[in-house]
C-alpha cells in the first residue's frame, strides 16, 4: 500500500491552511488544528472532487503519456 499524499486546504472558519492526508478531509467530523472549529466532510466536498480529478488526470498521463497536439516539430 502506498503512503497517502498530504494536501492543503483552507479552513472554512479561520482561513488557515490545513495540511493533512486526503482521508483527513473525508472524515465525517474533524477539528481545525489552527482554530479548533468543528469541520464536516461536506465543507470540503467540492475541493476534494477537483483534487481527485486532477490526480486521475495525472495518473492517466503517466499511463498513456501526454496527448500530442500536432505541435511544431512535425511540420515540413
């Protein structure tokens, strides 16, 4: 099993950056390490969805390579 990558998201209550593993933000209930505010997983849902899409795109690129856009080097 691979170690989980940390990400940084801002606390919705105080605005401080929270640097934790992705699973921390998915927990039903957490407490902000900076201000102690109670945080629900739903508060991070849209940001987590965007991050997961970026991870998936990055994984696809690793597996399939970067898409070629018919750049300058193929011209004669």
